C-alpha cells in the first residue's frame, strides 16, 4: 500500500533575440514529499546495509506496529506512543519501498502543494494512525510487525477522490484544485469510481491471496482501507482553501 514522479539554448536570431525556453526541474516534488521519501530511503538502507541482525530486530520491534503489544498483555514501554507513526517509514523489501514511493510521489505531490507542508505532515500522520487503528481492531492479537507507508498513501488516494482528481498547474506546480466535492457527487463521477473500483479490487485480491507479486510478506489490506477511509472522509479537516491571485 508505498519512486519519485515526477532543453537547449535556442539559436540566436539576427533581428531579435529569441526567448529562452522555460526550464522544468527534473524532480518537481514538494520538499515535504522529498523529505518523507528521504527518511524512508535512509531507514531502508540502514536496515539492508548498515545494521547487523540484532540491531535490525531491535529496530523492527521498536519501530514497527505490532498489534498484540497494544492488548495490555506485555506491559508498558515508551515506544507504544511512537510505533503507530514510525512504522510508516519502514519497508520490508526493495519492491515494497519502490512501489510505495512511486505512489507517494504521484498522489502526495499534488496534495502537498494544495495543503502545504505542515498540513500534509499532519495528514500523513493521521491517516497512518487510522490505518493501524483499523488493522489493530481486526487483528488485536496479531504478532506480525506491520511496516510501510501504504496506509498513509491510501489516505492520499482518498483525498484525491474527494477533489475528483482535478489538477491545477497554473502556478507551475501540480496541485489538487477546487473545493472537496460532496460525497454524493464523487459517487457519480465515472472516472473516480472506476479508479476506486480497481483499487478496491486489487486490495481485496491481494488480501485473499495473502501476498502481492514481488513483495515479501502479507499485504495488510485492512491498513489500506483504514487510511483510505480517513483520507476520504476526513479531508475537510486538513484542506486549505485555494490561493486566489
């Protein structure tokens, strides 16, 4: 459920100087999205190439979300407060982080440009928290660690649906446009409903199969649903009105 998306000097004219064509940046991603991608990449590289086996297990236990630790059977530790957030910066393999970062760049960039860095960061944390809340509710005694940004990214997909996938590029950067649409209108938009139908089918299919090709471990489709619902229904708490020139 999480990599980044997103010419030559003209020949001079004898009578008048031709304007230089506008140069587009190679990576036109908001700094907050680059920061999230950077943190995920650093944590992944630490896991894969720096930490020994014991240190990797310690990081996994202290950083991943493990449902059974929240049933009250294993006592208290301070990481109970941080695991519901830090798990969203950890990944289980190269395919896992690559897919998540591609989707993060695709959906996170226009959302960050719309919300601003602070609101986007809070949105990321809130939808990630909603993801593990539903996951815990369905698997309160689960012992398998949950990692990945997929839940928060699913929240971004839910937000994109509320904007009807409308994009404004007039400012030179892509941002979701317009006011969040009423749910009744969203449900009547064919393109949005097609996307959501395919997304839901993929989640249900991977949930029934228990895995996805190229990704180690099970797919936590419950976390995806939790994040999506939070982003879809909770967007108005984070939305920032469009800037009018």
